[in-house]
C-alpha cells in the first residue's frame, strides 16, 4: 500500500469529532483524489503533512518545539518523506527526529486535522499544510534532544503554555480528551 492510499483509508475511516473537522476531512480526501502527489512537499500549493503532539507519561505536560524558521511554539511534525508508508509512521518519525525521544507511543487514530498557511513552502502563495495530527505519549523519564529544526524544545504544563496559536491549543485540548477517554 502506498502512503497516499494509507492516507485515503485513514481519512475515510476517521470519525471526525464535529462538523468543521468533517469538512476538513472531506477537503483532504478531495485533495488526495485530485493530486497524485498530494503527500509530497512538491505538490503545490498544498500538501498533506503529519504531526504528533508529544505528551508526558503522566499526561500533565506537552513537549513543544520552537520552530527555527517560523519562530512559534508548535507540536512536532512536518512533511512526509518518500520512505514513509503510513501517516502514523510519518508522524512518529517526525516526533522522534524533532524530540530525540526514540520510544514514543502513538495512537494510530488521528486526533485532529489542521489546515494552516505556511509562509515558505514552495513557489506558490498562499500555500497550506493539510496536517493530520496524532497524539504520542513519551515514556517515563524521557529526555528530549533539540534538533537542528528547532530553536528550542521544552516541556510545558497544560495550564502553563507559552504563547501558542489557537490551533495548538485546540490540538492540546483534543489530545487531552483522547488520553482521558472522554468525548
């Protein structure tokens, strides 16, 4: 199975939590249908990406990266690579690469979708990441290691977040609900 086929299957089966998330799910599926290269950063102006919000083992903190180019605190994640075969695998790879934590436990079901404009991704503006977002749990005692993509990497309490945009807050809220098993 190809990454594109996996993305199609994941999004088709995904139970969107609300009408807006279902609208995004349908938009992502339509993008996959129209663009054979929808999973590649070479698909312009928009392409699917995968990310993972890393949560501490006790579910009290989240690990955020201060993105070097964008200058904002974000979850780990980014472009799918040619060797990726599944969306969850791409999110896990990105989480490992950007956090330095090798043993992340990812929930195989996406937690949220986020369509966001990216300022420097390809020759056509505006361009967007159609991000499929997962939640990952770090093992107890996990030690993060900053990557070259990050200006900083830090754990934050759920009630003590740095200046993050609403999409990150929404992801943290959805991940917290998922981990607590509540709707």
